[in-house]
């Protein structure tokens, strides 16, 4: 199984809502990532979990809260978002070898719209 | 600092070749290449780790220069399926810090 799954595919939420994005992989990868991608722009790294511990937080606002309950699951909790947070949110996973992160497998993404 | 890719966009006819460049102002730990089709997730193509390295499979290959500040992706005898946006992904390691940054992207369209 070389697939990363993400739910939901689409999400519309108000600025006062609380929602969560979910990501799952069963490739035995121990690194998982959240990216944000705006239209016609490259993905921007938000968070990296390595062995279920948050290892990278790219100065993301606290209204985004990641969680890694186990080695296969990654969540992104959303609260009090702004319209400018509307974007495609991509999850990825990779093996961790030595001092490098290896090729990343991406999920299909969640298209988020904040009203 | 985000790596700069060139060209920004290119249109080819089937069977033509293309070169996409990814340039950084400082030495990189590694370079990854991805292709993203419209409305889809990025798909990994290859990774280069060593200065002077070249690798490839089928008709897509890549190189990493000796100073590890530039990588090029070579697409030969392009096919319709090559259409999409190509990104280089770069790793930078510092003192207790890690950055993974995608390049600016190159939109490639192959016409029949």
C-alpha cells in the first residue's frame, strides 16, 4: 500500500468553527508532514513529525494545531481561521534515514475554504 | 530562501526535449524533483544528494552541480503525460534547524 489518504476532500468552514483534517498512511513511514498550497504556488511546509514527535514547526499561527496520535495518523486541528487560510492542505509521509528525510509521498489534499 | 526555477513556463510538442533548472544562493543538502498535475498531489520523481551526481530513469534525468547550488531536470522525447508543474524541493540543515523549501515551479505543457 503506497497511498496516503486525506479526509475530507473539501471543507468549508466559518471563522468561528473548529474542524480537523485527517491524514493516514500504512507504508511504515516515520516522518509525516503538513503543507499549505495556494493556487499556482509551491507547497509551503507547515509541520514535520518524526517518530510521532513534532520536529519542525515553521512558525505557523497557533490557530493551526497538529497532532500525531500514532505512526500512521496525522491530524491538523483548525480553529478561528481567517479567509486567507483558504488553500489546499497536503499531507505527506516519508521514511527517515540517517540525517535526511527521503522521498515524500503526498496525499490528494483537502481543499479548505474559510468564509 | 526559496530556490528559483527557470523557465517559469514552457510549451513543447510531443517528442521535444526540455530542461528545467533549479538554482539556490547557497549549497543545498539535497534536491528532490516533483511533478504536480492540475488538481492533484505532487508526485516524487527523483532525489540527488551528491555534488556532480546525475541520475535518471526512462526519459527523465537530473543532475546536481559540484557546488550543490544548481540542479537541472532533463525531459527527453516529451510525452503528453509530462504536462504539469515541476517543483524542485530542497533541504537545508543548520544548527538544530531544518528547512524543506519548494522552488518557484515550472509549468510545462506538452502539445500533440
